[in-house]
């Protein structure tokens, strides 16, 4: 099997009770997103909006809203794809067991893209940018965005589809200073393949040709988010995962057209020609702000006769892109540990916005002849991780020796943090990288794309019993008005509203004086925050607040801290200042009036009955 189109996927999902139709007209300004978010929160079905206000095109969302639905969509190929990944990691397996791996041969064949006749252009009509669904997800967004795009570019030095890049980079369709129907915004972050292509185009002083695909078989958007090695075509992965070769042709202007896409927008990006893009409510749970990003001059907007617009809504995790991440991990989870010697597992913690926080386990085998165990090999592994593709955008990396607990699970946020805090030596185990790159969407640093990192590496026996309740004589200085244990060994502390860095240093000094001689061995971490009750309410709140609102070099402090030969440490506890600061981006907040309107729909008996199918 293999879906030939987005419509074929929708029909199959509806047949099996995985999709419902919303027949009433819905406003693309905030309402569609609000309905999507409600349904996703309930782990509900995919949604087909049949009537989008202001557009003749229907729209679909939440296709990948649960891992179970993603597995259903790719039920015929998922195991074969995982086998292909396994073979790539160890080609000798296919030689040793040819019968077991014989069934992936046809899957491998479907990976080869298929160039079809340019006469296929007859399957498309033309339209304009303003005729597309103008979906705005969050109140402060700068305009409507394409949130499920597949952005296609080719390498000028090695043209052709086998060296092309397909990435999911958000597209702003209007607003700001864009000339309607003539210009759109192209936003992409660090470590993205399109950046290599634009660099080469700029060096030659030539425009970069860009094709934006929307819709098509579901394997195509998944391929666009896959972290494939540089030089490996995403189109090959799309074909293998969808069990249908990626079909393409070139239009009269030389732009690549995905023959199976529902929509294709073509245009050019001129060297160093930018316009302000954003704000946009993003996946860390905050807005990414307005910055100059590449300007795309629109050439053509194509659509199939039965085209369906595909979109998603991003925001504070978990969201639909969380399921994307889970699917990617299921496919490639075994590959990364084989690429980094000694690495057992790594998890980009979704609840903390993915890039701000990584958990990893690795082997610690450097000095097995010594009784004392300390971080050595796992520090080498940490440096590998900080230099590996998009993992290099991480701010906080907690890495532990697997031998200390063979059952330690990087996906268990509470258990993993507890393990690390029980073993951390705060005088030794923090290793900083300052003035470096972090995620473009992370505003906790010192500027766009700029910030710091810290690797927290722990190995050895337990050093402490973590406090599960505070001693009866525990107090804080008066300026800290509320506090609550968020988990054993972690205290959320409400601090005064952030003002100046110098004021923060004075507040930390007050804490230091208060605790200078106290025994706080059971409390290795204090988190300064704006709302202690919210931060401590659950583990997801704790990691979201702590790691999205802090920059290690600027916001980590400690009781009885010291610097010795440029190594920083403290006798403890560690203090992380996770308050909102003036340079941070605003948090995403829903529009209350829109929420009231959506209440009427999602509380209706029809919607409840159908969404439970």
C-alpha cells in the first residue's frame, strides 16, 4: 500500500474512525487553531475543516496528532523503514541474515524519485496567495503562516533532486511589509540544509529557486522534518516511507513541482534581500519575535483541482509536532547511539521545548581499575553530542553513566533528574560553553542565535538523600515570598520580578549569606521563578520554566560558589534564575473571546459524539 495523495489518506482515516469533518464555516483567524488545540489536548481525531472562511479550499489538521495514528498511517512500511535504518547502521546484518532482510528490497526501490512528464502541469490550476487559507494561530502572530510546508531547494553546484533539500521552514503569507501576492517570508533556523544552498547562491550572486509544497502523501511532510545527513535527499526517504516513489517534474520556469502535492508555491530568494518576519507563536511556548529573514518573490501558486490545505498548530509542548518527534525517534532511535561511541540513549525533552534540554546516558569505562568512579568518558560523549547536527543547539545536557543504573531511562523526566541530583558533585560536574550558538527560537540567551551551554555529567554512587519535605526550621530571606518543593531535592522559589543583573547578584548574595553555614545537602537545586506554585505543580511545568527561561552562563549561581582555574562550581545548592526577563519573548496566551466561541462548538453533543470515535 501507499497513499497516492492527501485525499487518499483522509479517506482512509475517516473510514477507520480517525478523522471527523467540521461542516460549519470556521474563521481561520484563531478559531481553527483553537479547535485544533482542544482536540489535540484530548488526543482526538484528525480534523477536516470543510468550509474555511475567506477561502474555497478545505483544510486538514491533526493528522499526526497521536503516535498511534501516525503508526496507522504508515502501518505497511514502518517496520521496513526501521529495518533499513538498522541495516545502514550495520550492513553486515543483511549479509549474515539475507532472508530476514530480503523484504526491504522493494522498499528500497521505492526510495528512488521518479521524474514524470512536465505535461502533469495540466493537473494543476493557478491561484494567488490571498486565496489560500489565511490561518493565524496566535493573537500576536504577524500574519497568516504556512505551518506544514515542505520547502524544496537545490544545490547550485550539484543540481538535481538527489542533492536537493526538503525542509519544514515556516512561511509567512502576509502582514508586516510584504506586498500581498508578490512577496512572502521564508524563516529558517541554524543547521538547516537550505542555508547551505542559499550560501552558494549568494556567493554566485544568483537568486535561489524555491518551491514550497503543501499537502501530498503524508510521507512527504514527515520526510521534511527528518534529521537526515547532509547530502542525503529527503525525497528518497519520502518514497521509502510512503511506499510510493516521489514524483516530480519541472515547470516552464525551471521550478521543481511535486506531482502529488496539493499546492505548490514557486519563487526566488535574492542574495541578502530580507524583510521583517514574525512574530510567530512557536513550539517553545513563546513567540519568536520579528527579525529580518529571507524574502521570497512569488512566481506562481499552483493547486490541484481537489486540493486540501494541510496545517498544524505549534505552541507550548506537547503539540502535534511532539508526535512527529515520537515517530522520528521510533524510526531512527537506534541509529544515533551507533554514531557516537559509548552513547546509549538521548532524549530531547519535549516538555522543555526540545532544544533547551537533553538527557543522555553513556558508558563510563575509562578507568575501570579504579574504585572511585567519576565522569570521564561521558564528558567525551557530551562533547560529541554538542557537535552533532541539531543536538548542537541544546542549552542544558544532563548525561549520566548507564552502569550506575542499567534501568535508567532518558524518557523518564522525573526519574532521570532524580538520579542526577542524587549523584551530582556541584564542585566538579558542571562544564560550560560560553558565547556560542543556541536555538534561533530561544530568547533566553544574549542575542538571536546566541547564548551558552552547560553539560551536567554525573557518575558514581549516590551522594545524598534528596529532601522530600523541607525541615521544620527551613526559612528563606524575606524578599522571597513563596516556595514549594517541585520534586525531591528541587525547590521552586518565588523571587521579586527581574529588574537588573546587578540586582540579581544582590539577591543571590542574600541567599548565600542566609545559607552560608547551613546543611542543605538534600537540596541540590533551587529555581528562582515568578510563580512557585505553577512551577512546582508538575514535572512538565518545572522543566519548561527552568530550562526555557534561563541562560546557563548568566543565570546559574550557587551557594558558596567559586572559580578555580576557570572552572566554576559551588558547594551547593545550585541556583537557576528562571524568571522572565526583559529580553525574553512573550508567553503564548489564548484569546478569551475566541475560546468562548470554541466552547460552544466543542461542548455540543454532535462534536463530542463524533470526536470520541
